C-alpha cells in the first residue's frame, strides 16, 4: 500500500484500482491533510479499512467516527458520508472495497 | 481489525466474515505462528492485505513472497498458494477479499 502515488498538496487525494472482478472493485486511496471532504452516497456497499494515518468520517445523522490504522467501517448503500479530516501531518492510506450493487427484486 | 478472536495455539487460524454482497466476501483472518500451512487453490480471485504481523507465501512455481504490514497480494483464480510461515511471536492479521467468481462464457 505504500507503493503508489500520493497527493502533493494538502486536501488532495489519489485513487488507484488494485483489482476488480464481477462488479467488485478494490481501490487504494491516498489522502493528504483532507479537511471537510465532499459528501458521498453510493448505490452499493463500500467497506473501508484505514491502513496508515488517521481520519474522521461524518454521517448524515451528525455522528462521527474516528479511524486509526487497522480500523474499518462498512458504508452501506445509501449511507451518506464524508471525510471530515485526515491526519494533517502525514499521508493517510485507505483500502476501499466497492461491493457489487445488489439489484432490488422486480416489483 | 484488532477486535475479534485470535487463535490461542501456535499454528491456529480464526476466520470471520466482515461483509459480503453480490458474490464478494470480505474476511478477517488471524494467524498465530503458522508453519507450513495447507495449499489452497480457489476458483475466484482473492486479494489479501497483511494488516499486522508478517508472513511468507509460497506458490506452485517455487517462488515466495514476504509480506509485512500494508503489503498486499492478488491471488488469481487457480493460483495454487500457501502460507509458509507467519510471525512466530505475534498474531498476524489479514484482510482477505474473495472476489465474485467469473463464470466462463458457455462454449
């Protein structure tokens, strides 16, 4: 995970796909001193593992979650979330697994 | 990843599913002082990230790969592999992602 690009400027993020199959995708994310990141809401479950660094996630209900190395979080489809902050002094590395979307049964 | 069961005895491994959807499965594996583990060969791609500890993988062609924290390895479907050893002095934690099997097109 330490191999690969890292963002040069504070607030930057780089993304790289490491593997993909059958609608699932495994992604490396490197974040440098992110503050008040954009809100995300996906139509599939996303699992994130914080590999190195530190981060705080925020959710639509106002709750927050601090993550350190080895901490993980499952973001179910439709879960509105954002990165409030990552370590201001170092690059934060994430492994994000985008699970295949589950198609709802036909009505 | 530090939360969860760990094997009590040397050579032991514990497995726990953390998430699954659409044929993909994310698994936490804790290994204690494994030596000469069993050979595995799956019909799907497996991605492993070593989160904590250390391990050596071996492949059918005789090659080996040492993994430390943050190192990952993609084990394609049909890739025969095994764990030669994990850290003798500490629990090794892995995140394993079993990607959905890709069905070959009908002949």
